[in-house]
């Protein structure tokens, strides 16, 4: 009889194997909020389920002075990234002048970008939004279409056999002449030979179709979340590698994400890897840590004090092409006492599991008596609806705090986790895009020189167009553009930094 934790681990692995990557798990759409020159935009890119496929683009301008927006897809880096095709004109809504839509063909998988050229009363602006493009699944053929095609195939196959028989039997006879017995015999032999040939061709065609379908499935599997090989060493040290075999124990081929080289990953808002450990199934504890490189294709860190239990692990990295990956795994840990104290950007949270949570889900207490308040919109939360999540930080007296600081160069970080672990998204005030990919995307813009001149003391806020003051504390409000990918129960972790301390708030949400 399997235990509850064993069943949870099996379900988690199956879900991870079935879901696309993109520095998130189960959340393929891209959300961005930031500036294109003088214009502030909220962009949603709905990645198609198959590649090649059509991506749906939704753009909302903060102001009503935008006249036209043109959009064009191209590679994020490498050959072709500096040669954009002719852009398409986004359609402006007749009912809402600040809302634009467009449809773009994404012709290849990998790290792409959607470049947006904005024209309005304040002049021109542009921005490039990185888009991890990958087929999410192989679409099945409709049963009615399959039946129709099979019937047509049989009709053609049988027709070819009878046509060949008729040619051999009557091809050079005069009108009204009756075929001889020898012609009849030759016709039957020709029909049998043709039937054998047609059968062989059909089997070869089926084999060709199977090879192509398997190749497409490999391309789909390539972008699924790589499995994390986790090792717990010396009772306190966690080592992270990429698992080099698939679920059947077979060695992965060169096209597999198992060959993602951790030694080649690039920094993303200050760290090579962002590691999240969530205790399951209760989701009553969460750690956001930052391992260091440990030899060839491995990362490691000394864990802080942690209670015993089973932990779901998500590890975000970005490869040199700008494609974001999330390694997924789980591990059983014994209690860690006397571990490494949290320092720098590392953080932790613990509380009640969702079933036992009490109180207002729009308020999350902080250790000093303050709280984070979610300004949740009225009405039920809906899946597949882009929205802005706004959180206000208050002190113990209910007043807005005055000691907010940038956390890894940003006003805050948020993690959206579905209760069954099928969705994990690490989101910033600029959206779901990774900082490393965003920087690569801006390098090809005509105003890239202006980006290069931005002060490096605040590269994240400058490049990702977040509103931050040049000096003094940040505003006590942080916003995250995102949309729940599917219905269900979610736990949202919001992380901010105050007076040198990283603090975490937690909110539960039910999505219809």
C-alpha cells in the first residue's frame, strides 16, 4: 500500500512530465508590464499549443494617446535576431481605444521575442518581450476526420488495384472485343501484384508517419521541465543536477533537456539559479534560496534549519540563448538543525496549510506586526484572464511602510503555486519574463544604446521599466502582472525587502 507522500510524489512526477517549461511549470503564457519609450503597456502573449502555430497578442496601453502598435516575432539571440521581418499592425479595439490585439505565426521553437513598435502623441517607442516558444503537446486527429481519411485511403487503394487489372485485361482491345482467358489470368496476377505493392506502400507510409510523429513528440518533450537529480549530503547539503535519464530509465539523446548544461547558465537578476523548496502536501513552508555552482553541471548549497518532510523542488535557470528552464524534483529531508543561517537574498516562510488556514485571505501578517494586504478585485477569480495583482505593505499601525528596499533589484517577487504542484510561476513586477532574457531582447532595439547607458546600480529596475525612485525608500506597493492558467486552488507567496530583511507574505486563492 503506497503512503500519501508516495502517491503525491508519483502524481507530481506525472504532472511534470506532461507540462511545458518556460521558467515556469504549467504556465506557458507570457505577461509583461513596462515601458515602450514614453508609453506604458500591459502585454499578454498566448503561446500556441503547437509549433508552427499562431500566438495571440493582447496589448493594453495605460494612456489613450497611442495611435498604432506594430508587432513582429524574431529570434531572441543569434542568427536572425537582428533581421526582423515586416511587422504586423495590431488591431485597435473599436470599443476600447487603449486595447490592441494581434495574431503572429511562431515558426520555430526556442528563445524568441516579440518586438513592439509604438506610435502615438508622444512620439515613438519600442520594446521587445522575450517569448519561450515550444509546442505544448501533439494535437490528436479528430475521429471524424480520421474515419473520412481512412475511407478515402481504402477507396484509392482498391481503385488502384482495379484500374491496373482493367488496363492489363482490356487496355489494347478493340471495342466490343471480349478478353481472352490468358488476359484474364494476367489481369488477376497484375491485380495481386498491385495489391501487394499498395500494401507495402501503405505500411511504408505508416512507418514514415510514425517517425515524423515521434520526432515531433521528441521536440515537445525537449521543452518539458527537466527532472532535477537531487542529493542530500552530510545531513545538511543539497546538490542539484539535471537527471540524465527519462522515466523509463533510458539514456536521453542529445536533443533532450537532460543535456541542459548547468555550467553554461547565465545570471538572472543577480543569481545563476533560483531554488524553491515547498513542503508538500501541506504547502506549509517555503524557501527561496540561491545555490552556487559546484563543479561541472552541478549546483549546491548548505541548507538552513528545516523541518523534516517531503519537499517539492523548483530550480529556475536561463541558458545562454535566453531560454528559461525550471528543473523539477522532490526529495525527502530529515530535520536540519544548526543549518546555515539565511543571508543575502535567501528567504523562508512557514504557516498553516490551505485546509487549516484561517482569517482573511487578503491579509498576510509579517514578523514585526505589520502585514501585506492584497487589493483583490471584487468577484471571483477567473482562469486565463490577465490581471494585475496589487499588494500594499503596512506597518503594525496600519500605515504604509517607509522602509521598502529593492529585492534583487526589483520591488518584489511572487510565486504562484497550484495546490497539486501542476502550476508554478515565478513572477516579477515586470511580469513573467526572466531578467536575463529581457536584457538580450533589448540589445537589438534601435534605442539599445540608451539601455546601455542606464546606471548599473539598479539594472533590473532600469531595464525592466519598473517605477522606482532614484533615492530613498520604495513605495509601499508592489504589483505583478499575471493570469492563472487553469482553475483550482492556489497559494501565492509575495516577497519584499524592508530595512535589509526579506519578508514573505502568503495568500490563498480559488480560481474558477
